[in-house]
C-alpha cells in the first residue's frame, strides 16, 4: 500500500514499474528481471493496472473492454466467456450489464469493469492507482469491502496507491509512506504510529485523523 | 528519380497522342473570346476535323500555358496582349516581329481578323452632345467630370495614369468601380465616364459613345488566332481563312447577339450566315446538368478521397507534435491562404499537370487537406491521458493502440474534418471551369460574364443542393462510422 501526500511520487512510482515513464536513473526489477524497453510489453501482460477514473475505452462495451487484450492475444471465445463469468462473480458485477458502454455505467460499476480488465489475464502483479478516489463515500465503502475480499481470494501481489490512511489500514498488509519522491517508512499502521521513523510520519497520521473527524 | 522521369515522359507522350485527335480550342472568359472560340471551332469542323472547346478559361496566363503545353491547339488573343503580357516586350510593333518571337515557343499567329479591340473611354450620348465632347482632348476643359474606372485600367501601363499625363487631364474625380457595375453607374448618372473595350456590345446597348483617341495613346489590340505550329495543317489553314473577315462593327454585333441570346454558339452561326441556327440548342438542359453534375462529383470525390488518404496519416504524424507536426500544420494552413486561381496558375506549368482535370483535382486536394489534417491531429490530441495510459498499460503495441483505441475515439472529430473538406470541395470545384475542366462552374462562369442570372443559377443552385446532399450524406455516415459508445 503506497500512501503519502499529493505529489509525493506514488503514481509516478506505478508508472515507472510498467514503464509508462522511463526512469532517468536506476532500474526497475520485476521478479528479479530488469524492466527494459524490449521486455516491457510482455511484462505489461503480466501486470494489471487500474487508474482513478477507470480509463475505460468509451467506444467499447464493458465486455469488449475486458476482452480487448485476450482477443488481441488470440484466446478462444469459449475460454474468454468462461473468464468473463468468473470475473463478474469475483467483482460482483451483473453479467447482463457487460454489453453496456462505459457512459451507461455508474462510477462504481466502471471501476469494477476496470478491475476485471486488469485481472483478465490473471496477472502476477496488480497496480491500483487511487481506484476509489473518484467515488462517493457509500459506493467507496462497498467497493473497499469487495476489494478486501478479492485480495484475500486472489492472494497476489498488489500495489495500491491512496492518500487515505483509513483505506490503507483496512486493505493493506504493509503500508509504505512516501514524501517528495522517497520512501519514509514501511510497516503496519501501528508500526508507523508507535515507531515513527521521522516527525513527518506522526504529522501525516495526525493530519489524516483531524481530516476524518473534523 | 529515374522512375519519376519515365512517368513524366509517359505523360507527355500520352498527352500528345490525345491532343492529336480532336483539335482543342480554348477561350478566355469574356464574351468576345467565347464567340471567337465557337467561330474557330466551326471553321475547323468545316475543314473536316473534329473539334473540342475548352471555354471560359481563367485569364491570359492560363490559356497561354494551355497552348504551350498542348492542352489546347488554338485560341484568339490580341496583339497588344501578346506583346505586353505574354512576350513581355511592349516595344514589339509589327506583326512579323511578334510572329518571330512566338515561333520560338512553337506557336504561330494568323493575320489579323480585321478589328481592333482596344481600350476606349465611353460616356452617354446625351452627355457627350450636351457638353460637346468628341475626343479625349476635350476632357481637359471639364475637370468636373466624374470617372468610374475599372481597377485593372487604373493600374495598367497603358491605362489611366499615363493616359491622363499624355493628355494633360488634371482631374482627381476618379474612383475604381467594377466593369459591369460601371455601366449601371453611367445609366443612372452617378459617373460620367468609364473605360471599356471598343467592341463591347454594351456600348451600343446603353447608347454610349466612344471618345476619339486623337493622340493614338491606346496600343493596338488587333484580334488574331494563336495556334500550335504542330496543329493539323487543315486546322491552321481554316484559321488563316478567318483573317480579315471581321471588322469592328461586325464583331460588336456578334457580341451583342451573344449577350442578347445568352448563346455564344448562336452568334458564331450568324457569322457563318446561318441566322436561324438550330444546331446550337442541341443539348438539352437536363443532359447538360447531368454532365456538369457528374463531372463536379468526379472532381470533388476524387480530390476528397486523396485528401483523406493523405490527410489522415499526416494528421496522425502532426498529432505527435515536434518539428514534423508543426511543419505539416503550417504547410496545410499556408496552402489554404493561397487564392484558388493562384494555385491553378502555379500548378499548370508543372509537368504532368498542365491544363487538365488532374490540375483541378490536385488544387481541390490541396484545399481539402487542412480540415482533415487539423481535425485528425486535434481529435487524437484531445483523447484523455488516462485512456492513452490505460492502453499502454494493457501492453497493446503502437499499431493496435492507434487503430483499435485512438482512431475510433477520435472518429467523430476526424469525420467532421472530412465533412468540412467535402463541402468546401463541392464549392471550390466550380473553379475547375476556369481551366476548362468542366463541372457546375461552367454555367456559373459563363453566366457571370453574360451578367445573366439565369445561367449563373443553373450552376449555383445545383452546386448548393449538392453541398447540402453531401452534408446529409456525411451526417448519415456519422451514425454508421462513429462507435455507438461515443454517441451516448
């Protein structure tokens, strides 16, 4: 779980991992292998990526959005239909709504479709960039619950970016707090609260608390 | 480079072979030129050859280039124009001197047809009589006279300023006015004098008189036919025989007849002593309209297709910015600012183009380019970064991203650009008639010259309807081509 104030480099870090941005210096290792311009395409197929507003393609239905990549890679229709069934069940999305266009879906539904699209190839790494950031509180809480269940079922490496400490504490095994492009501290919420690595950690936690209860 | 040369040579040879079949006659876009073109056509046909007329071509340079390139075999012009505008040697005085210069271009000139169509100053007969005005010399004593002169006459080296200097006319009561409107101004008494061509039928029609040029200021504009030296001998012979057969009075009468009947061919028939001609109205209006419209659609359609094939890829490159991107947009915008007649004039001297349908299509293609390039670039650039990023993160390659994501999402904007181009092309295609490429511009240009609204509308109304139909067609196409998800 990546957390930190706006502009601290959380999203940039995700973009560096799948090389939407290429690093000025340093290396990104994926499963021990350096991510380079030549192997990134294959690595992207092993990664799922969801962004704040979903990034769904408006000219394609939910189904077409999810199946774009498998189709591109030549999966059989039967295989893909099976996968759609599984994913709809997993993300609690009504299969009948799969033929709708993004413009016909609610914000929460769009994020579920976006998650399906990210999961369709059963990636080894899931990258979620503020996936709940644009949702209203009620939808957000429902989706948080569902996400937690999904994470538990899939048991796969997931990096989620958020600026909401409560969300991080609820969903994460490990919280990574960032500031101005560097990692400040890693650990559970209690680690951070009880053994802050520097004053900024306490400051950040206090600010979040006052925000929540104000 | 070698291949280009071969194609060019091929084009020249083919062009030549085609030109050798019917004798193609050109004319400029004013009444007398149309009539002389029809007369030449009849004379050559009487000699047993096939003819074809490219009527109403836009100006001296265009007709001259057409003659030089072999797109036409002959047309009528005037000695003054040949010396000043074509050869740019105003001091060539005798016909033989001019003929010798023309021969260097492979062009021949007949002996004069028998009339001199020079500039003249004209005024209403009643005004002339009341003020005792007979010659240009008399103007000196009447500084109160109001002059309404054409813009060309105001600028020409044989026009107003040198004329006023030579005759010592000190008036400042001069303004520029359109030729056709000037006659109305004379009639209503808003101006007293204007410039005119001496054989202009409107002089007699409006009861005007010509002032005598006592000092012989105006150069001689004796009508002649120019022809290619490699034209069929029988055709050249037929043109030569026309020499000396048309005096000023007769030409003025034929011009008047053409303007009265709105029919140049009829005037030519009168020349051949066939007053009650019937052959001229052979082609019915509906058949003419079909011919114009089909040609018009052909011109606009082919050029639009080319503009799409070239414009969309250029737009894709332009959308990526950088030097190439700005260069493409700058080029397309610059082309749009060049007046259409200038584009035609620029293309005509190039090999492969010349006076042909190809040139008209190329000019329309260039005009159609900008909306398509710009809209393609804008459409692609305005795709949300999150969508672009999602497509990259999915691991789609550039090609798949372009064809499956970016172009479909930009399709509405791109189609809007194509629609704009199509409508512009339908409008601009009327200019093709200026280089004899036909289309609905043919009646428009000839109607403008005759000041005949009916003839203008024969071309203008179908062109407007065509533009509307094209608009509707593309609106329908939107429904088919723009993905449903984008229309919600």
